[in-house]
């Protein structure tokens, strides 16, 4: 395996996977289409309900069938989600599109990290994981920020053209995923046949449960990451609608959303510095940044809303990278995608509870 080529393709995949004009500003577009905050919160709840169902099986599938193929499937399903959003007319169609988006997220969640870590592990470079994952996150966030910068253009284009462009980006990302190499570390010795998958899923589940029982610290790490991530994610989603309600016009909306999105990039760059601190101290700092963001997002001032989104991104991304690097050091390669999916599953469980409540609370406060 050519590690430099693998790294370049991973970074390209991250950029293409998050350059979604409509997907990045989906709350704003749904609001402009006439969906209420409660309906939007319900759609987000459906996303996480579907994610709750798909998360573990998708991680197990990556461990059993290979990470490269699973990443490619993720981009194909994302393209189907964009197509479903194009065809949706009401809440049922919206929920179907969100379920497909969730499946796409699940297929990539844990799989990308497992393929990245095991690619480095195979070459004896696993100590570079935090550095590489930082640049992956910068590519991911940078692509999302570029899409947010075009928020005004997205509104001008209309939601149909925006989702058509998302569909094209997903197809390009599919080609990038197919160009990846499958690392030997963690790769299945023999890929099971279709009828053997249920037994394989059961074995993956048993192995994951045994690991979590033997390593309760890993479970606590997953839970804290889920709580911080859920709070930051919800703040970011409703920030879009909050800026419009606060009077941010099309000319300033994109730059403000971009300024908020840059928090993730800053958080990514801070992660290697925070790694020098005791882990609990770094976690407290990240949680404090997200808490401050929640207060700022209630001010109704567009500039303070942008600052709140920025702080939420800093805390979320910094802790995500730190916890991810720490968790990868603890878990075995042959069940890496499964156990990383357990971490994402906890996030979805928290979001499933908080999303509808946050939507209702947002409507009350405004």
C-alpha cells in the first residue's frame, strides 16, 4: 500500500463528502420551504432514530466485508438521500430522505476512522493518527465552510438545484472511495457469504460487549463525547434559523455562517495542543466552550450567534479528535469499526432524545 497516495485519497474523500450546498444549510432551506421548527426537529429525530437502528450493523458490516466497500456504499446512499430530498413534497418524504442520510452517515461513521488508523498501523505510523485525523477534519470542515459561504447563493439557486449539486458531489466522492486501498491490518481474513452475515453480526456484537465489559473507561469516554457532540450539533443546526430570524440578510448570512463554521477548523488545530494537558482537563475546557456557545445563541444578536457557533465548533471538534485518538489506542483492529460505531450509537441515542425537545424549546424561545 502506498501510504502517501492513501492519505491523499482519504483527504479528497473527506472534502467531497462534505461539500454539500443544500445539506450544509438544510435547516435554512427547510425553513424557507415552509417547514416549522417542530417539523424540522422531528426530521432530525427521524435521522437519529434511523441512525440508532443502522449504526451497529453498519460498523459490523465494515469489519466483516471491508472498509473500502463500506465507504463507497456510504456515498452511494448519500446520493440516494439527495435524490429523495429532491422528490419530497411533505413530512413523510422529508423523513425518508433523512433516514437515507442517516444510513449514509452510519456506513461512513467509524469506517473512515478504522480505515485511516489501520492504514497507519500497517505501515507502523499509528502515532501519526491524531495529526492525520486533524487534517482530515480540516478538509471536512473546510468543505462544509465553503458550502456555508455559498449560503446566499444556495438560497438564490433554490433547494432543487442545490440538492442536484449535492447529488453530483456524492457521485464524485463515490469514485474517490473506490480508489482507496483496503489495509491488511483489520481486514477480514475471509468475507462471509450473505447467509453467513447474521452469524458474523452476532460474533461482532459479542466481541464488542466483551471489550466494553473489560474496559469501562472506553464506555465512559464514548458517553462524554456523545454529550458534548450532541449539544454542539444542535446549537449549530438551529443557529442557521436563528440568524435569519435575527435579521441577517443574504449578503451577510454566508460570511456569518462561515465564521461560525471556522470554529471546527480551529478546534481541530487545537487538538494536538490540548493533548499535552491531562485528558480530564482538556474535556472540561471543551465542554466549557460548548456551554458558553449555548448562552450566546440565546442573545438574538447575529454577531453573537456566529460567535456561539464558533465556540461550539471549537469545543466539539477538539474533543472529538482527542477522544477518537484515545479510543483507537484501546480497541482491537479486527473490531475497530464495530466499536467506533458503538460510540456513534451513543451519540444518536442522545440526539434522539434531545432533537425534538430542542426544536420545541427553540420555537418557544423565539
